[in-house]
């Protein structure tokens, strides 16, 4: 990679400089020769250190070769989606075989014990497996998202639940969620390229476990037809999210058929294809041209008819993005596909302001728009991953102003009980001692209020003491609801 020069601020007290005098290792091409001799005006702020521009760097090292199983695998083989699927790890035994020589046996025992209590099965692509720092697996942000450890588990808050967002209550037909007046969520299937520990659909996705008997959404034509018929019958639905599971796992033909069927409904103006794929198996976009063409052809078809088709992905940490991700996103960008990202706020993964800002800038560097940062849903079995509302709001303060407004994600809560997305700041009342926050969602249901609960281990001693007494639970909620002036409303979830 050739070093390039760029315009930069004069160091404080420095003499006159031209653009040609300022080196940069973070870019690839020199500026136009017409700019090289221009004098740089005096700086008003200190120059940014090159180290602070690391979000632009995507080293092309064979990182996967650090895994013994993949030590001899060349780039061409690693980029093959069939290789990724064939070598995906789905069991504790498979994990031992893949990385056993890199980590202590005690850690692998800890993971195996954690899996016995987890609501999600294990599914790790070679790409994800290679992004984990196995020298320090307990603190690694990628490991925390996909591999549970029994020793770090925190007891669930007493108000946690599977399907905490009440999607099934808003489903007129299986796999079709209609909550907002003009939007529907179409759950096409129940499998993903990897399984996230914190999945909000752990009630249905990824197969049953020892702790959860799952409903599932098989890719059945009859179920799809019922969902399409419902969307077609409701002229107010203009926006459809195609999700699951993960649209990445749909064969190209099925993806094309579903997208074209949705675009054939005149009142559908926007279709969002939701996929974790770019974060966990980006090579599929580069090598599975049939799937990529199906997506891009739908984008082109929609644009020709005044309809938007875009891709919504899910990157939670900077470590998930590599030069392969950049190439995949550049390909989609060159073909006119808009990509947005929805991050989940996870303790030990992205709850540090510096890391979150780095994540936002790194996404922007590959033309992915940071769209949402979600407060972690109140799902069971992953309590050690949740942050308090106060911590999340403080994090948002640091992120806002660190980059351009259109590249600044909105920090939201998906209100438990089916209230939909709420800006974190928009609570009616928040008691940081008991960790109870109350929201309204009048466009969804003006007669209800929605309650979120901070994890108990993040509360002060007084709050933990009160939650230790079951007789106090309803009393604490009532206190916050009364203080918010919402006593006349009904709770979305019985208190």
C-alpha cells in the first residue's frame, strides 16, 4: 500500500507547510498535484494523531491462519462461502477441536457449562472464530457475543422474559409482525449464519435448547403466502422488514421471489433486508454472486419503480470488520445498495465511549450508515451483557458530536411489551436507584405504559436490597408510574 499525503492542520507553533509536507499512512492515493504546493492555513485545533485515524485501516493479513485448523488455508479458500459453512462450529466438541491448543482447558469447560444453560445454540463461522483473541478469551468482545461462560453468568432480573417485545401478540399470521401502522416485519426463516447469545428472538430462532422450547419459522411457501396476503390486504403498510432468522440464509431464488413479491404490492414503498451476514460472513457477498445479484437486482427494480430496497446489518464491535468486510461493502456501494447498521449495546463489547466512537467511524469508512444503537432487550440468560439506562445515555452524549449528524446513530429502546422504538432520553420517569424507567408510545397504544428494568448488578445497594424482597417489586413500579403521572394508563406487561 502506497503512503499518501493529505491536508492536515499545522502542529502548534510549526512553521509554514504545504500539503506535500504532511505524510499519512491511513490513505491510499495522493491528492491532486494541483493541491500539493498549497500552503496550509494556521490551525485552530491540534492536529489529530495518525493513531486516531485507525478506523480507516483494514490490514490484509491472513488473520484466520492464527487458528491451527486454518493455518494452511489460503485466501481464496477462506473466501469460499461453502468453506465457511462446512467448517462452522456448532458444538463444544467442535470448538475444542478447532481452538483447543490456543486456550486453557478450563475455559473450554466453562463454555461447555455455559452452553448447557444458554437460550441459544452455538453456531460460529470460521470468520467469527478467527476474529476472537484466544489469548484473552474472557475479555474478548467477539467471544462475549457468541460464546457463553458459566462462570460469568449473572442471575436474571425477575422481570426478564422470552419474547420480551411481545412480537407474537402482534402477529396476525405466524412470522408476520404488524406493530407500527405503516410497517410490517416479515420473518422468513429461523436460521442464521451465526447465533447471537442475546438474540431478541431467542423464543424462536436457532433450534430448541435445554432451556427453551422454540416456536420456529420454517421457510414454508404456505406461511409466506399468508404473510404476503396480509401485507397486500393492508394499504397502510408501506415499509416491510425482511428478517428472520437471517435473509443471508435464503437461497438466491427464494430471496428474489420474496423481494419481487413484496415489490409487486403497490403500496409497499420500502423493503429492508435484515442480515447479520456482513458482520460474520462477508465473503458471501463477494463470492455468492447469485445471492448478491438477487439483492442488487431487487434494488434496481425497486429504484426503477420508485421503491427503496436496502440492507440493514448488525455490527457490534470494530473487531468484526476486516478488509473482507470493506471489499464486500465496496461492492454493494458500487452497485447502489444502501447499507445501514443496527448495533446492540452490550457490556464489555461496545459500552466504552472510545470504542463506540471508533465503531461508528469504522462503519462510516466503509459506507455503512450507523443507524441505531439498541438498549439491550430484556431477554433471559444474558443478564451480564446488559447496561443500565443511565450508562447508555451517558455513552450517547459522548458519541453525539464526535462525527457528522447523519452518521450518528440514534440510541433507542425497543419498549418491552410491544411499545416499539423509543429514544432513550424520552422516558416519562427514571429511578436510577431501583433501575425502573417508564415510557409511553402513544402512536402504538395511547392507553398503555411500558417499563424497562436495569440489570440488578448495576444498581446501588439500596436498589438491590429492595429487589431482593419480592413484596417490594410491584410497589417500586407503582412509585415510578405515579411519579410519572401515568396512573390512569394500563401496563403493557402486568406488574
